[in-house]
C-alpha cells in the first residue's frame, strides 16, 4: 500500500476512493452486476481475467491466461478504462470498515485472476474486500486517480 501511495504521489496523483473506483469501473452502466453488463459471459465470452472453472482445482483458461493477462487484452468499459475487474485487485484509499483496533486495512476492489464463481465472486464493481497495508502479492495492483479542477 505504501508503495502504491508513493508512486501515485510521485506521479502527481493519488489512489481513488472505493466510491470513485466503483463509478469508474461501471463505465456509465447503472444497476448491472458486472462492469460490462448483466451477464457473466455474454455470448459465451469472458470479458475479464478471472478463474474459469472450479477453484482451485481446474482453471480452464478459456480466456487464454492462467496468471495475469496483458493490460488491455479485454475490451475497455464505457469510460475507456481497461481491466477494471479481474486480473489484479486494486488498492483504494478508503479505510476498510472494521473495528477501530483493526483500522490498518484499506478497501481493495475488482477481484483478480484467482477469483471464480465458486470462490471470491468479487470481480463485480460493487464488491470489496479489506486488506492489510503490508500485503504484497502477485494479484494486487493499483491505478492512479487525479482531481478534476
């Protein structure tokens, strides 16, 4: 988390709040389960890099990826953002709502390539999870946000 903050500050930006992240991830869609619409796989197409099959036993790799996919492999949303759901979790600046003594967590959004329908079904814009600030894994990342003046 500290590395993400440091990079964002170096770039003259910041991490988005969880609410900002969700609005951006929806790309203008309203009341849809996924960042691309109402169906998980419209017309049989995977539109995010997530685990395809029963986790952790079988990843069918229908989308062609076992780990992270290249940035932009999947279509952009209505705001032109790519990979907002799946691929890697993304840090936000929002404190995760847990008891006060545990306030050292931040909200992460978007799910990752390790999320499946039977486990961690959090690759939906509304879903969130809390993560400790010292966590660093191969399925976590961040994107920067900027204030509009």
